[in-house]
C-alpha cells in the first residue's frame, strides 16, 4: 500500500514521533479538572481558617468587654466577613458564661473557579467558644 502513496505521504505515514500527542490531548482535560478541584479545595480551606480567625476574634472581644452584646458581636463578624463571604450568616449566644459564635458560610463564596457542582451544596459551619472574663 505504501508504494501507491506519493513520496511525501509515505514518509508521513511511516513516522511515529507524534503519537504521544494523542494521549496528551486525551489526558489534558483530566489534569486541568484535577488542578481546578485542588485549587477550589485549597481556597475553601483557606477561607475556613480566615472565618475561624474572625469568629475567634469576635468572641475574644465579647469576652473582654470590647463588644457588649451578642447583636453587636454578630454585626462585627458580618462586617469583617463581608468581603470574604457576602452570604454568611452569624449567630452568637452566651450560655453559662461561655460565648459561642457560629458563622455559616456557603462554599461557593470561597471557591476560586467554581467548576464542580458538588461543592455548591456545601455550607461551612465555623464555631468558636470563649469563656466570658469578668
């Protein structure tokens, strides 16, 4: 069959140095998807630690008297979370001398790429407790 082809096509037909390109093209979307998943997961974990820091600071401020009421504490947390998560909800209560603040943050607010629908239904609940100092 190769004798029927023109000389240039015969040479092209016999070459095999580009065969790895096919596999690379097939695997490339999988690598990009994996990279996107890792990026979104890292951003969610980073956001979780930032939210935890804000909630702990709020409880500490309530504990030492810088913030006087639970409503004031909730407003303080919401104001600090505004750029990180505009859809966050916060609740604070004091029971038996312990201030407990919980921030509920949708994972979609923390994602960088948002490629995976499975992460859209996740809501992070970040809770911190602090004894009230008198």
